[in-house]
C-alpha cells in the first residue's frame, strides 16, 4: 500500500484535534448549563418563599385593617355610652 500524502495526515490530525476540542467544549457547556439550572431552581425557590411572605403579610395587614375598623367603632360607641352614663 502507498503511504498517504502528508497533507492528508495533517488534515486527519487537525480533524482529531477539532473533535477533542468539541468534546471538551460540550462537557464544559453541560457543566455550565447544570450550574445555571441549579441556580435557577434556587432562585425560583427564593421567589416562591418571598411570594408566600408577601401573601402572609398582606393577609395580616388586611386583618389589622378590619380589626382597626371594628376597634374604631367600639371606641366610638364606648365614648357615646360613656357620655350617656356620666350625664
């Protein structure tokens, strides 16, 4: 058999280098994507927790507002009752 031309051997070697580099980049990309997915998951969890905290805070504020309204009525009725008992 004949020996392949030197240019073919060089081309074959460059092709192998490119394939190895492609595999390295693929692995590096997969690691970065996995890290980003992990970070995204953590951020989603934080957002969910913050949403729950805001919901709880809003519910509490609404209850306080309702209690304040009934308290104002009680105070107002109490003042009227006090005025009647003292006079």
